[in-house]
């Protein structure tokens, strides 16, 4: 039960990453725009003569300010869509649309109930707000999260719903926004009665947190760091940043809830002269850690490395330290000593709690978008002026933290003989790959483009995860690939590290593979790869000690395979497998066969067979012939990326077909117009059962014409 709860929380946490990922850009616009339109700021830097209302620079900056503010003002809607996308299993774009519709419907229903109850005047003070012009309850991002989670559940349940023939147009994905609208109309009515009670509870919890003082700030910082290895820190800090748990404030006559919302509302205001420490207490503690503390730990690891290995580890530690300092992405360093010695990470968590408490005590009022690097410190601390933020204390405390981290970690590494980078046994490679190391190994560079070798990395990852059948869900956060597996015992950590990972976290069936900032590209490549024939072949490959035939397939013949002649699967021109423009096909990794460049958009059965697997996207089908040949017919190259567009299936799983029966029709011109080749291989997946697989035709062929000879193999 605990593992299932962890898995759900992990999925919820990573679903937050999409709307959170918008914050740095919005924060940049708001930080620059508000800084240089604030009268106090302009007077402090002597810019009033150049930048003032009516000038072009002021107008541009004011536009930036408002464009940044609109993101923070509508975070609830963005969370409704983002959480729905993150939690949906398939057809994520439909989930996003349904989330937006459901959010609007819910708040409109609440608005109608407020009107029926006598309007805003009849409601308790500060319990209502305006969202997209709709008068509604002050729910903050909780409203968006409620919608996102609910819509995702409805989407996963109903996106394949089949309705009666007369209503069939409204079935499938079209049914999701319909049912979401109906459900959230009722939810909106219910929330009118339920949310005021919840709101009272949240306010009481917020008052308790605020009254906890410095001790509460210490505990917050400690817990936030302690949850990093489990990937649940987003779930923990989000209520503090975005709801009344993190406090409430009235800014320019508007009630604002949540620490981050309060800070950015104060940032956007042209009248605020000092930011609120009650809000920034949940953010400012990251700056001493990320800019100063962890680089001190990196220096300790470098100085304690074996002399002959210092040169080798210098680059990777420097790269990780700079990443932490500038961007606030700390996991490459944190996970280095987390896996070497958890005690080091425990000390790090205590230091984190102290950093948050010290920033609170010293009245440091620097906020952030999502991480505490130099970029955020400059935008939201230095540029705002020391009078508004007291940012200078970050440098003072940070300098002390650099020394403390260096001395502490140096002593622990030496006295406990910890195998940090550069202290490994001879022959072992130091981990934490630099960007150039990762690019050389995987072909994925800083531009995020994957080379032709990207599938090899995805294949290694999938093998390390135990094969496609062992993977039930894949996603990522800023630095980690987050996977839910069926059986965690099948996960091979060593193989995952060979793919470029700096560490692997196990928690029940939740697996987190740490790759660094490039993980979004790695995740996208892996998801695409898992939809291909190559992924199916990997997952179907039996373990060396336990070869077993798939239960759904006919039992393998006790004697040698029976010779058989397969007919052409379409009209067109024969293409040898070695000339197919796909490495997996051309190398015969899946089996031998032959391909056809189609002259028309029709795929036929090459023999009497049973449909073993019709792919969801209808671009491929596997067959088992009456004599036991296992065939894969794949229309086009990389056409899985079309998501089923331009393909129509004429068969279904388990159906028996005759040679020449139409299996799939497709729009050849439309596929080619989208940039995909239509070359269609016919692959004999159990090639090893035959003594030879020989093409019988070349040039132009017609459907049913003899194409491939399968010679029966010798008896085993």
C-alpha cells in the first residue's frame, strides 16, 4: 500500500513540473519589467530621467511586467491543464482541453451559486476573487489541482469509450470533455458548500505555520531537502508557495494567498518598498545552499580525490558546481554523495534547514521562480535593491556556508573513506558526466537534438528497466526520469548507469533515474522508442535462463519449422532489407525479411494467419501464420509518430485472415507530405527457426505474388 501511495504521489509531483516550468520565463519578464518600472528602484539607480511613464522604455518594460504577471495570476488554470496532461496516460492533448473546459465550468457554476446566495456581499470577507472575469471562490491552485486530477481520472477511464452507433461521433476522446463538463458542473455546485469549510481549515493551518517562527522555518527547509531523493519535494512545497498555508496578504487592495504569489504580487506592485519575509522564508534559504554550500562540497570532493585522479574529476565537479551556482539545479552534486554515503546527505538536510532559518532571522526577502541560483538572486534580490530584499546577507551567510561545507565534507570523506569521485578503485570510472561526456556517449547535445544514435541509448534504458512489459508509466521532472515499473527486481542499475545516469533511486515500484538537465530529451526519445517495433522486440526477448514462448501465440512446433512461401503484402517495388532507411530494420535486429516501397495505400495478408497484435496507432500489425511463422508488417519508417493519423485498420486482434485479405489502408500521399517514408518491411521475427529466408522477387510486384521463401530448419 505504501509503495502504491508513493507511486501516486510521485506522479502527482511530476505533473506539477509542467506549470512550474513556465515560472522562470514569467519570472524573468516580471523581474525585469517590475524592477525598472518601480519608482523607488528608478530613484535608487538614478534612472528617472530616462525611464518614466510615457517613454518607450517604460512602456516596453510595463508590457513585460504585465505579461509576466498574467502567468502568476492564472496559475490555477495552468495547473488544471498541466496536471491533467501529466496524469493522463494517452491522448494528453485531449486531457489538456478537458482540464481547461472543466476549470471554466466549475468556476462558472460557483459564480452562479454565489449570485443565487446574494452575491459577493453575502460571502465572508476575502473568500471570493475574480478569475478570468468570473467571480468565484478563493481556491488558488488547489482549484486547478482538483480539476486536473479529476479530469485525468475521467480521461483515463473514458477516452476509449464506445457509444451506440447513433451516438458514435461523440465516443472515444470526444467523450472526455463532455463527461468532464457534466461532472465539474456538479463539482462546482458542491464546492460552493464544501470549499468554505476547507478554506477555514487551510487558513488555520497557515496561521499555525506562520506562528511557528524560526523553528517552523528550520523544519520546512529540512523536510524539503529530505524529500528530494524521493521526488516528493514538489508535493511538499507547493501548498506553501501557492495556497493560504504559506500565508495571505492584501496587496494593492487584492487578497493574495501563497508565499510565491505574495512575493510576485509585491514584485509587480509599484508601491511596495520592502518585500515580506513571511513569504520569502519558504524560498530564500535555497540561495546559500545552491550558490555557496554545494560548491564547497564539490571542492571537498576534489581536494580529497586521489592525486592521479584529480585532473579527471575536476571537469565534472566544476561543471556540477557551476550548474548549482548559476541555475540552482543541484541534483548532480546531491546525488553524488547521496549514493556514496546517505549520512552526508543527512548532514546536508540539517544544513538546509539552518540556511532557511538564518535567512528568516536576518530578514532576507529574496523570492524565486523554482530554484535558488545566481539568476534568481540577481533578478529578485540584487536588482531590487538591498533595502527591499536585504540580499547582502545571502553573500555573508553563503561565504560561511562554503567553508562549513568544505570542512565538514572533507572530514567525512577522509575519516569514513567514502568513495566520492576520484576515490574509486582502480579501473572504475568516476561518475557525474559532464555535458561533453554525455554528448559523446549518447549523441544528445546542448541543443536537445537527438542524433541517429539516440535509439541505442533508449534501448539501453529500456533493457535496464526490465523491458517494455515491465514499464507501466514514464515521465520526468527537471533532472530525473521517473518510471513506475511492474517488478522492481527486474531493474538493472548498472545498465542504467551505463546509459549515462548518475544514480538510480528505488522506492517500491517507483524508479527514478538521474540524468541531469538533459532528461526531458531522454524521456521524449524513450517514449518514442517504446512505441516502436524495436522496443517490442526488446521486451519480448526472453531472459537467458528462462526462455518461454508468449502464451497467446501458437505453441512452437516440436519439429523443424515448415517451409512456406509468403506472398507480396502490397503492390510496389521490392526493397532489400539492407537498404531500408532504418537501422533496426536494415540490421535485421528483429529478423530477416524484405520490404516494399508501396505504389498504393493498401497492406494485405501475405499468408493465412491470425492477427497477433494490431498496434494502437494502426501503422503496424503482427501475424502468426498457420505454419507458425511470426511476421511483423510495419507501414513506413517512424510512422508511429503520426499517432494513428492517415491509417485505417480493417482487422482486429485475434482475427483469422486469409492470404490477400486487406489488413490496413493508409493515405500514402498524406504520410509522405508529413515527411515520412512509406517503405513497408515484412519481417520474419522467428528467423532462427528457419534454415534460410530468401527473397523470390525483385522490381515491381503485385499483392499475393510470391515474395519470400521460408526454408524449414533442421530439427533441434
